[in-house]
């Protein structure tokens, strides 16, 4: 018989969220975890399913005054009292649970000042942070907005230490991406096991990898047509205008229905997992 894999729930933690849950993060104490929705973050004990502590609540008394929502949240990998959460306004707040039980006051506030010259109708939408991830070392964190990935040093709140453009060629296409709702897509990002590289997804089943030490980046494609087992992935290039070279892809021919929102990197080895719509691809570093 074929092997059937079935997931059966061991515990169900219910009745703590009014809105869709966008993040779950297990604490380094291995006893508690947090869950976040648009307006609240709750802290749970792994053994207690019927109650949780509310640690962040940004819901205004009058919902018409709502100006931002929580988009992602994560615990620090080593300090069990520290967590961060990002917002739709492009900011990240770091909170310390030792200072108070309700963490409505943040300890640190990370925000990059906006360049007034590049302001447009879409500025607020594309600055919304779709994912935030601590590095394994716990010294840095990475945030993903619509067009870029930023790396922040936890000791410097004023600006990121690195900014990597994911698909800058889409800046001129924001109008049509707004009309087809793609501008609201939530791309995730992840760190390599050694924190030396970062990865995030894009459209046309492309995903981007940035080598932080060598300052190099590459665009790769996860598709059934060109991924025979053991075959090497060829770097892809997108042509933004002018004459297109033979191996380049024109911006206008990118498929926006094929998107890679979810990626993961093995904690110890150079093996990555990429989810492209209903296909899961696993790639590994070339073994000589």
C-alpha cells in the first residue's frame, strides 16, 4: 500500500483571536509561544490550551481611528523575554516582557526615514512589512517589504545596515500590480544557517538569494519545466527596457500568478525549500 501521512491535532488552542492569525513563534524557553493577529499578540503556555495572556493590543477604542495593523511577530532566538513585531506602516517594535506584562510600550523602534523624492501614491502600501526574522545569532533582524529586504542591527534603530533590492524593476509597474491586488502579496524571507545569506521570493516563480559577505545576489527559478532532478539551476535576468538579450526575460512577460511567498533554509546544511503555488521544490548546494 502507499504510505499515507496524516496530521492529527494533539492540542487545539482556541478562542483567543478575533482576526486571522499571521504569526506563531515558539519561545527559546520551549515552554511558551506567541500568536499574533492584526491587532493583538497573545502569549500561550504549550501545555495550557484554554487561556492565554494578551501582551500587545493596538486596537483603538474607536475602530475608525485604526491606522496600522500588526503584520508579523517573532521571539528572539536566545533571549526569552524579547520579541519583535512589524506593522503595515513599515515599522518594527522590539518589546521586553521583563519591563511590563502588557508590552504596549516598546523598548526599541526601528524605522527608516522615507526619502521625500521617491514618495508616490503607493509609498505607504509598499513600505508595509510582510515578514520579520531574527538572525540565528540574535544580533540582526531582517524585514521584507514589497520591493526590498532590509537587515537591521538590533543596536541601531535609525536605519538598516543593509538594503537588498528584490525586484526593483517592478517600481514602474506598481499601478497594474495595485489593480490586480498583487501589491498586497505577503512575501516571507529567511536566513541561511550561518546567517551569511538571505533568501526571499518574487514573481514568475523566481526567488532571490543575497550573499551578505561577497555582496553578490542571484535570481533563480523554481519551475517544473527546467528542474529535472540533479540539474543545476541557471541564474535568471530580467530586462527592464531597451534591447533584450537572448537569455533575459522581459518585465512585461513575467507571470504574476506564479509567486513564491514561502521559503525555508535548512538550519545546518545548504538545502532550501521553496513553495511555488501548489508545488514544493527542494534544492541543495551542488555536491562535487
